[in-house]
């Protein structure tokens, strides 16, 4: 079955459809979504963060636990299981990537576990992944895909990796004006900076690569953030992108790993319900203005004025982030436990959860449709009956 009228791209000798499913945590993109995407010939992505929430036995083992090492071991077991299930579901088609946030304290453990468990690629953002080649040196066949937002960041990473005789197998260029979750800017004011515009980066990065003595085609570029229409996909591929990455539209598919209420909240969000704010990692983030987030933003300045460094403020003892506004007393960052709030969202708890979401409309409006139909629309422009 031909799922695309658009050209495929190649990742480590794997021919893939030019739509990549973005990684979304906590647990929003786990094995069911990633495996379903891969089974249709595309790149599916598991988010590595706190996957134990999909495994009742691991949750039971860690109930009330505040031992970071024990919690980390449970999450590594969960990651191994999720990769195995995704590979089985994919049946040898497409590819399975694991997204690991550079900002996560256990990022090295997650990278090594993902490689050992058979993931085809590691995707790393939320910071410059300068040491990723070193972390994966025992797994030379695993593709490495950094997530960046502008030509400057690409230059820093590529130059550093060249000294280790390694190149990225692809680069995801994520536009902070449109993406959901943590954004590739340091301040809210930077989100609309023209340096992030796709037309600009798709010109600047090939020129940068040629200046380093490389062929521009050696590193496929995947653009991410706000992609939700077939004509956008065609336009971006025509501008030189090898593929596009899509997050929120995949999160609300039938196969999405989150609770149905999570999907409803994202699908029904109006433009005025989607806001940017400073997250605990000290980065801008974009999410739906749910009751919890509205209440938090009302209290944000007061909470930040009382920020203090205290390890006991880490709600679960997970110490998930290398820098946490709540735990470390960073006044300019968020003052809440992000893992707890994202776990509530995964469970569909609208009153307590933090629901990350991109800024743009969804292809099928409020309708929850299968992954195959989403790919069919993005790649061929075919809108299923009753979907919009």
C-alpha cells in the first residue's frame, strides 16, 4: 500500500515516510503510538521520561518511594519493556526512536538503555546534546538525532561532533513559536525571533554545513512545530526539509497512549486556551489553560518570590531534572513538580494535570481518528469522511 505521494527519506539505510511522530512525555508517546506509526513505515518515537506510569507492577513497587535510584531503575525497566513492545508492533517496518531530554538527570542511563533495548535512533533535545556520541559509542548503528531550533545551535553541535568523528544522522529543527511542551528558547520574548523561521533555517543550515566541508544532503533536516496540514508538508519538503515532525495531532489519535480525557482536552482547546509560561526547567513551555494551570499562573509571582533551594521540595524524590525551579529555588523558573502534573495529565485528570499542546489547530478538529488516517491526510491530502 502506497501511503505517500511525497518522497521518502533515509535514516541509517531505512527508507521512511516523511512524517516523524514527535516524542511526548510523560507517557503520551509510548509503545502503542510509536509502534503503530512505525508499522505504517514512518519514524515512531517513545518519550523516555517516567514510563513506569504505564506499568502497574512498577507503580506498585515504587509507591511512596523517594529513593531516586530505585525510581530510576523502575523507569529503565519500563523503557526496556516499551521499546520491546513497540518493535514487536512495528513488525520490522519503519523505525523506533527514543526521545531523551538533555535536561533530565538520568539522561545517560536512558540513552544507554534505549540503545541496549534495540531502539533504532536516539532523539535528544532540551539542551545541547554535545556528549551524545560518547554516550552511544558502544552502539555505532544507532542513529543520533539532535533537536535544535536555529543555525547557531546546529553549528555548535556539528562542530563538536566532528571532533569525535561523528555526524548527526538527522537534525530536528523545532520552531518555538508553535511547538508544544518545552520550547527551544530561553525566554518567552524570543519565541517569535525570525532566526527560528523555517525558510531561514532551511537556507542557513545547508550553507553552514558546506562551510564545514560537508555536503548539505549528508544530514537530513526535519522541521517541527505547527505542522498540521498536507499543503504545509508539501511546502516544507519543497523548501529542502527531508521530513516534518508532528506531535499534538499524533497525541490525540486512537492509538495515542494517553487517557481519552487527555485527548479530549487537547482536541477541544481553543486558541485562547493555549498559553506559554516558564516551566520548572527554566524554559518556556506551551500548554492548555486547564484549571490547575490557570490557578498556578495566578500564584506564579508569589510562589517565585518565595523560591528557595531545598531538596525536600522534590515531591517524589525523583530528582528528574538537572535543574528544577522548585527544588533548586530558581526564582525565574516554574515552582511546581512537572513530573506529577504530567502524570495527572496522562491519566486524564483535568483539574490537576498539565496538558502540553502545540499552538495550531488539529487536522481533524475534535475528532479522534487512527494514525493511518492522519498519515494519509498529511502525506496525500485525503481527509477521511466525518473527520473535520
